[in-house]
C-alpha cells in the first residue's frame, strides 16, 4: 500500500514538473516583439533575394538583345559590340556569381522564417543545409564568414527539438543572426553596388550603358532622312527597346539596390532585436522604417 502511494506521489511530482516546465518554457523562447522583428525581416529578405536573382538574368538577356539591335543598326564596327561577346561584361559567369550571393540572402531569410514559423525539424534542417551550402558556394570575394561560425550554426540547429524546442529555437536564431551578420552585411554592400546603375564598372552600370548607347544610335538613324524606311522602322523598335530598359532601370533595378541597402540596415536592427530581452514593440518601429522602402519596392516588383 505504501509502495503504491510512493509511486503515485512520484508520478504526481513528474506531472507537476512537466506543467511547470510548460508554463515556463514559452518565456524562454523569442518574445512576441522579437518574433515580429524576425518575421518582418525574413519575408522581405526572401522576396528581394528571389527578385534580385531573376533581375540579374533579365539584365544579361536585355544587354544581349540591345546589342543585337546595335549590330543591325550600325553593323560590326570598332565602336560596336563584339559578335563573340554580345553580353559584354554581363557574362554567364558574372551573372552566376551574383546569383550565388542573392541565393545566400534568400536562404538566410528562409531559415530564420522556418525557425519562427514551424516546429518541423525536417524543414528547419533543410533550410539550414541550404544556407550553409549557399555560403560555401559563394565566390571568394563574396565570402566573409569563417568555418568556425558555420560550424556554430550547424551545432545550434542540431539541438532544435524536443520539449525545449522554443528555447532552443530562440538560441538558434540568436546564433544564426550573430554569426552571419558580417557575411550578410558584406553581401549587401556588394550587391547594392551591382544593382546601382550609376556605380561604374558594376553589373547594372553595363546594362544602363548599353541602353544609353542604343538610344543614341537609334535616334541618329531615326533622324537621318537618308536612311530607308526599313532602317528607320528598325531604329524605332530599337529605340523603344532601349527606353523600356531605361524605365525598368528606374522602376526595378534602382529600387532593388535601395532595398538591398535597407536589408543591411534592417539586419543590424535584427541583431539588436534577438539579443535584447528589452526589445519591445516600440523598438520594432526602427526596423519597420528600414523595411518600408523594401515593401514599397516589392509591391512594384510583384506587378512585373
């Protein structure tokens, strides 16, 4: 009889302990303000990463297309594009390098989002592997993270699971944000310049330069009365192509550059958010301010 009472008492103690843990554990995870900060940041980062990657491919294709018009208008000359290099500086290799960087940004956002929004260990591990792989695949000039920090990310995510899941997820988010902050800042600096058409020798600058040259050459043909009807008709189509790309530069490419700059600013705010238990809804305003231009640009991008 006494033995049964002891067993019941032991079971009761375990149950009480579990109830106490259930009550305490939610407080060990991310606060609502921290979760909101992560969610606001990750959704924008993922969209910009995807959009930037697609736009890199589009710019390369458009450079080739505009150079085809240039060859048709002025022929193969010393000042014109080379038939062997119609993509000029926007080569397959140059495009792929930058797409590795945009993929890393996207993977970063997706992993943080998975940690905040899902309890499925499989999905978290998949997102984690994607982030680590994307960092490892970065060209040398884009890399700014040590193997030690990559290992720290892996270890933090191995621990996610079980009854301590919320606490472990919170610690994993902090580990990821802290260990990748320098890498994310480095990627943002390089990509921001690549999408800025006014930074010489960068990717978007080549895109803008090709559009400006085509505009000038097409205008010369259109305004030349000695040119045939067919030549001037071709020049009008070329001029329209150049103007479409100049408009896309202003509506899409420049906002992407500004958005990437804001991702860097917002990530700095995110570092503060996940490391401070005092981070409140009021502090979210700073992060939301940095994301506003991001969201405005995304609305425009979504229509394209």
